[in-house]
C-alpha cells in the first residue's frame, strides 16, 4: 500500500477542514480505508481526488503534502509570519535569489506535469 498516499489523504482533508463524511463522491468507509492505507483508489477515483484537492496525481502520490498544507486555524498566523518575512527582504540579491529559486521550482513542476500528462495519455487516452 502507498503510505504516503494514505497520509496525504488525511492531511489534505484536514487542511480543508473537512470531516470524512464531507468528502464529495466518497463514502466514509472508503475514505477511511484510503487514509488508513487499507485500500487505494482506482484510476478514475485517483483523478477525482486530485481534482478535488486541485493538484496533480503525481503530487498526490509522491509529494509529502504535510509539508505544504496547514490546518485552517494556522493560516492567519502563517500569513502574518509570511508578511513579516517579506518585509525583512531588503537586499536585491536576496530578491534575485528567491526569484531564481522560484523559477527553478516552476521549471521542475512543468517537467513533472509533462511526464504526468504523457503517463495519463498512455493509460487512458481521450
């Protein structure tokens, strides 16, 4: 079983502030089985879950979402901290470094997207 997928299901659900019963298109028992790693969805449900959380299947399966999502209660505090961090950026070199890092991440994600699109076309050509 994909334990990262199971962990991501729980993290993503909680990041939205949803109960298992509030997940559209899935029964509580099905979702519970996903979160506990007792079962994995078929391809159609995997697509549905990725759309539900507005992310790629690749990120859903292979990226630890606990590093990217916070509980709703923490969002306000996080936003405040981010604003404070941004105000500390004074040096133009820092701005350029951050910009370069963001550009590099965008390029990496674009490459992953292309690979995923090719995989989807092989598995389920439309």
